[in-house]
């Protein structure tokens, strides 16, 4: 069974940095892509960043230049480095894994709160 476990969230001030981690129970190169999404209260879940098995990345416009997604195949972990955090970045951040075939797997989420 595939499990994704996020960690690294917390309460920070505007301008601070956080690094989120997503540890998987299986080898991450078995997934076509992995990513991070977020959901703020009263809003729909939105994609933040994505990284393919080949290392290609894409980002939502609202995090470009501030967030960086990376992966460590040896540790079966995907990271999201978040710099210059803003209050509007406050949300629950979810890790997801996209297999080549089948449904996306999701983690349980980690709360990020940015105070002004």
C-alpha cells in the first residue's frame, strides 16, 4: 500500500522560509510525477509545484521564484522549499504521487500558517 507522509509545516512570519518533506512508502521513481498542492479555508485545492520522474518541474505562477520542488530518490522523499513566505501562502499543503496508470495518491496534509 502506498503511503505519503508530509512533515515540516508550522507557524512562521512573513518573509520566513520552510521546507516541507514528503516521504513515500515505495520508491518514488515508480511514479510518473510527484507534486505539492495546497488548500486554504473556503478555497479549492490548487497545484503548487510538480516534478516528473525525469526531473522536469513546473510551478504555479504565484510561487515562481519563491518555492522549489526537489526529490531525493535514495531517500524516497520529495521536498518543497518555500522562501519569502506570504500570509496568502497559509494553507494545508498536500503531497501527491501520480502513477503511470491509476489514481493519484495523496498524503494527509501539513498545515502552513504565515503571520503578517
